[in-house]
């Protein structure tokens, strides 16, 4: 049976905007809808994975990848190129390999 992974969801986003509008008064009675969380798995040996390992963190992150530039403005590291796979929040389940399942489980995610 293949391993599957569904990215987690959060309900931390309020159901109404910051500045309530007169038409939004009824929205205060509704709960927040779940918001998907993107999960990024970095390639072994990539700059980002090496940086995470130096901090004793797994190759998994929920923070968007970033690009690093030198003083001349040239890209030295493109975080998006360091990715093995992206699990987009609010979608899934994704079929994952045994190695990916091990890394995700070590990072605290549930694999079914």
C-alpha cells in the first residue's frame, strides 16, 4: 500500500476582514474556514537543506523558499531550485516514497 501525505490546515485566519463592513456583521457568527499550509521538502545536499541541517532541523519547512543574492545583485542560490517536491496546502493526498515518508514523519507530519 503506498504512503500518502496530506498537508496540514490551519484555522488561524479570521472569517472577516480587518475593517468590518456593514454587510459583514453576520460573518462574526461564522467560524474560520481551514487554510492549507504549503510544505516544502528540500533535496539532499542542497544549500537550503545543508543550512537546515546545521540548525538541527529536518529538510522540511513550511516557510517559502528564498533566493540569495551577492553584492552585485546576481543570484547565488535559488531556493526554489533546492526543492525536491512541494506539497501545496489545501490539496492532496499526495503519494510519497518511503524516503519522503521517513523525512516527513521525522519532521512531525502524519503519513497514512
